[in-house]
């Protein structure tokens, strides 16, 4: 009985994953976007036993200092919240649009600055809908546009 329940959950998760991948392949296309601004903030996360606490969003330099020297936050994990605003040409209508993404790390572990170009997935049906590339897109080479898109 328990094995059947776990099997049903596994099948449900596999079906959801397959639907998400199918949606990406059918409804999204990789394009290049030009970064207009990057806002990076950090926070600290500390876990003691089964209790966790987080700090407010602060400038990353301050968070690094606090994690090293403040008695309450010494040894805490530093987490990033990166908001990237970018402009792109939508494959849905061929017009320029602006959008933003919130990420926990920079794409390809390299910081972005205004004017840089980075790949995103743009919807073929909705002009202002985008999504970030995930690890599978990068692994399969689906993050590189087939032609110029800015």
C-alpha cells in the first residue's frame, strides 16, 4: 500500500516535470536580452537545531562584514537576491519589451552589468512573458539563441 502511494507520487512528479519541459520546448524560444540594471542585495540565514532565522536585505558588503564579526550572525550562510531588468525583442510580436527576473545566483556564475547580454527564454505566444534558463537548458545547449534577437 505504501509502495503504491510512493509510486503514484513519483509518477505525478515525473508527469509535472515532463509537462514543464514540453511547455518550454513548445512555447518558449531562447533569445538574447540586454541588461538595463542589476540590483544585488544579500541576507544572512542561520539555522540552530530546527529553528532558522534570516536577516533583512542589506548591501552585500555589509552582510559579509556582519557574517564575519557580529556575534549573532557569525558563521551564517550568505544568500543573494539579484534582480535583473532587461530589454529584449519578443518573438511573439517582434516588438521591444522590458522585463525582470529575480535570481539567487548570477547566470554562469559571472556578474552582470548594465549593457551586458545574457540568454533568457521568451514566450512565443505572450509578448511580455519570460523565464530564466535552468540547468537543463544550459546542459542541452538550449540557452543559446539561433540568431540575433536584440
